[in-house]
C-alpha cells in the first residue's frame, strides 16, 4: 500500500494536509493575463497548485468536429475555439515564471502524447490524467514513462475500467480522484461514499475532483478521507466559457481552503479521550 506520495515539496496522502488544486483548465479564455489573475487568486487562497489543460488540437479532435459551426470569441467554428484556447510555449514560459514568483506549483492535464511532450520540458511536479483519458492505455503508458507522480480522475468510469487503468499505470506514485463528469454535477450524483471504497480497493491516496455548485460537498469529501481536492477556479461564474458555471470564484476558493484546514483539525485521531478542557465541566455537571 502506497499511503503517501511526494508532489513538489508536499507529501500527499493519509495523515497529511489535503493537497488543494485550483483547476484553471480553459477558464483563462486564451488570455495569459487572465491566467495570471487566476494563479494569483489561487495563491492568495492558499491552494497548493494550479492546473491547466493541454491538447494538440488536430490530434484530439477530428477534422469533422473542428469544422462544425460554433460562434466564439476566436471565430465561427469549433476549431477556431479549440485553437484559441491553447497556449503556446511563450505563454507557458510566462506562466511558469509567474507561478514560481507566486510560490505555487503548476501542472497540466495532457490529452495526447504530443501535449505531454510539450509540457515535459517545464519539469512539472506531477501530471493529471483526465477522466476522458482513463481508458487510453497508450497515453497512460506515455505518462508513466516520465517517472513523475500521476493523478488520475475516474469520472464516467466503471470499477473495471479503473482496475485496468491502475494495472497499466501501477500503484507507485499514483493518486486516484473520485469524480462525476457532469458540469455542474447534481448533488445526488456525487456518490461521495465511493471515496473510502476506492481507498480500500486500491491502497493508494484517494482524492476528489468536484464539478458541483457550492462547497459543502467538497468539504464532505475531505471528511470522508479525500487527501487531495480539485475544483475549477474562475474570476466570475458568469464569464464566457463552458466551465465557468461549474467553477468557484476567488472568495469561494478562500472559504474552501479555510474550511478544509478546520475540518482537518476537527477530524482528530479517532481515539476517544477526555480533553483537559472537559475536566472542570465534568466535575461540575456529573452527579455520579
């Protein structure tokens, strides 16, 4: 059983503070300055890392899909949108330098082998494998070749599919995130009770990637044993963009991190004890 792994300078796993990831994803809307504002908001909130998404557009999407009409800030087709949302090397150099200045880790979900090869020179502390990629054995193996810690989401996946992905990846330096892949997710479809089940089944650190509205259920995931939490961050949920409505604004991220730290203190050891602060109350109130 691998109860802890190291991501950057942080241990992640049982008994360690919850590793909080603010997923910027594509909420930067293709604007590096907006990305920097999101990074700053995550750092101020006390998040441990921010996460981006990287795709080689012509590999991930078919020509037919890219040609579909879709009005967007970058043009009139789906391809215009997908290409407009991708940062190039210069933008990521800016992001890398900015994150270092803000003293916050950054990494990415890479949706294809070329995207992984693009991010690798930036020496990320880990990689995230998206739920959509969980059944892509070739991409899983390409990730494992880097030797870096891996975080894998399990939305829209069966236990058998997760079993297979874990068999391909191995359990070394692996974190599994429970997830429901709807945006936003309904509370009745979050199935948070799966978190301790995944911990028992795989014997690796298990966390939670949430797409719901609100914070309570993400906080409940921590109480159920999630050692890592990922939520999308946005400056304004009403902004243009497909993921904005299922994201958390900066003040919400601050509350989330604050509440997670309180929950961690409140969980305790599980051993029933009488605290010194209770002794005078016991003397005063008990008759027998």
